[in-house]
C-alpha cells in the first residue's frame, strides 16, 4: 500500500480483519557500528545473538499462564499506542484487534500505518463478495470500479512445495500421499519416508511464529547436509530414507504435545489432526535436529554394510537411532569434531543452542572425548618435543641470523603435519588457541574444548620435561 499510493490516483484496501502492528526496529547503522562489525572480532556474531534472543523472547507472549498474560498485555498496550499514534481516528475502532496477541502473525510496520493518512488511500473494513468485470462488490454490497486489482491475500500455508510435483520411490507423489494421510508431515519437518535423498526446508511443524525463518532453515540445512548429503557425496551410502515407523512416531509425539501440553493431563488416543502449520513446537524440531547433527555418524543412522540390497530396521524406543536405512558401503567413522576428509564433524552450534544447557554441560563423561583428548595430548607432546629438538639443532648453526626464519618455517611445517596426522582421531587441534576458538565459534561444546586444552597443556609440559631431561639445564646451545 505505501508504494502503490505514491503513484496511483486512488487506493482502496479491503481488509476483513485487523492485525497487531508494532513499530519496526530497523534503522541505519552508524559509521562507528560498521567499523566495529568490520574490525572487532566476533562483534557481528554478538549483535546477531542479541537480536535472536530479543526475538526469541517474544514466544513468552504466546504461552499460557499469568506471567505470559501479563507480558502479552504489556505488548498489546504498546502496540495500541503505536497504532493510535499513526492512523487517522476514523480507523482506530477497526484497526486495533479484539483478539489476543499471537492469534495471527504480528506485523512490524513497514510504513503501512502512516500511508493510511494519505488523501488518496482508503481502508475498507470489509471482505470482498464479488469481483466484477470492472471492479469489486464488498460484503455489504458496495460496488467500486477499479483499473487494477492487486491480490495480496497471503499464501497457501498448508500446501507445501506448491506447485512442484515430487514423486517418490514407489511412484506415489508427495502431494497424493499427504492428501491420503492426515496432512503434510515429515520426520523432524525435513525428511519423508519413501522419498530417498530428499529433504524439505521450512517443512511441517517448523514455522517459528516469533523469530526468523532463516534460523529454522539454517538448522535444517545443517542436519540434512551432515546426515544425508555427506554420506552420499563421500560414497559411504547410495541412498538415505527415513523409516515410515520413525516418521509416524515423531509426528505422533508432536501432536500429543499439542493436544496435551500438560504432561500430567490424562492422555487419550492421539487423533489424526491437521497440525501441519503448528508453530508452537518448532523449537522441539530444531533442538532435535541439532542434537542429531551433533552425534557421531553411527549414532545418526542405521547403516547396513551392503552395496546391493536394502533392509529395513525397526526404530529404537527413543527414536534417536535406526531412523534411516540405506544401500551402502561400510563408512569410515572418525571422532566427532574431526577435520579429517572422511569425518562428518561436530555440528556447528549457533544462536539459541549456544545457551542450551547441553552445550555447556553435555559430554563431560563421554569416553570418546577422553580418547580424543588423549590423542591431543600425545600429538602435542610429540610436536613440542620434535620442535624443541629441531630448534636446538638450528640454534647451533654457524649463521645465527638465519635461525629465526628456519625455526618459524620448521614449526609451521610440523604443526601442519601433526594436525593432519591427528585429524582422523581428534580433529587435529594440537593447540589450545584452536580448541578455544572452536568453542567460541560453536564448532565444539565446552566439555570437548576443555578436555582438549587440558590434554594439550599436559602434552606440552611433558615435552618440556623430556627436553629438559635429554638436553640438560643448559641444553646444547653454543
């Protein structure tokens, strides 16, 4: 409306119901802020995290309970004041909703309310009864003639992947399958049984009504890339598809939470409901995706060592294993966090998940991390001891001016070699700075970073003791 009203002689908007409008927080960044984004390490990530948490806190206004109701009322009052300050008085009775915040998507005003003050703009609080050859007849029978009609009525929120026609392995289209079943559904909102090597972004039960859609897509892309694309590209498997039992188990668990949000409530048989657009459980989906992305390859999928046949397996009770079957060759499994060529690696932890308890507390007693830390200890000790011997040897050269250059080059080469050598087993950190950086950037959890740094420091101390013992206090420097 704001854009059209700048060039059109008259603009009439038909609106069946009001919306909650809020002041848009967008503003131009100052030169100093741009400088910080460019030159201050992690400043941009910190700003993004703050924006994410601010938006994420909005979910509290949708929840039941007295505290949520109090916060919802406060947000509604702020929105009312903003709407009344922007629109003409004749629209105030209609444009402020009479339903609670959260029943419809909230709108951060892009200049729409201000445009209602323009003399060539009129808001008609009615629906459309009929579209004629030359105009529109409103629900109350008023007819107006127009040169152009703009249909801005939203989108088909329940028709996923429209207008694409996706056909699965048994010749059944995805649209037909969803139509014959209860509605659109997908395991973790991403994969569908009977459709190998196929994933959906922004699928069923992944709509965040209060935060960025980009976040949900990022989590899904990461999960799909690590769980399905990586094994296929690395030729570990030929095809990956979720079991129908696992998909049904997951969807039923989501529906059960939507029907019985109170765990103490008496449970009844789950009904077949159309909950494909439910947004209140989107973070349940995201957290499960991140949890599966962060596990080792043999925990992510049930892979059968056969190149020619497929065999289905029943899912485990906790629905965390046995979910995906494949035609495959035996995969090479590396420790999580590995930077090796055949390693899928540790899931990158971003945004909301950085604040999750398991990001700071999970895996302290994980034996695989201890093994990785021991590899870091041995690798660091060997690196420091070898580097020390080479440095001492170079220091005894006849040309002392060239020693710093030789020492620097040798240490760089040694570090690269040891990182490559330990990558399949531990990720090839070899340096406390690298381990700490991976924690800050979300590549590893806190327990892994701490155990790695402990192993590296112990290894460096052990190497120092060996050098002191083999070379003596004075060493062999002339």
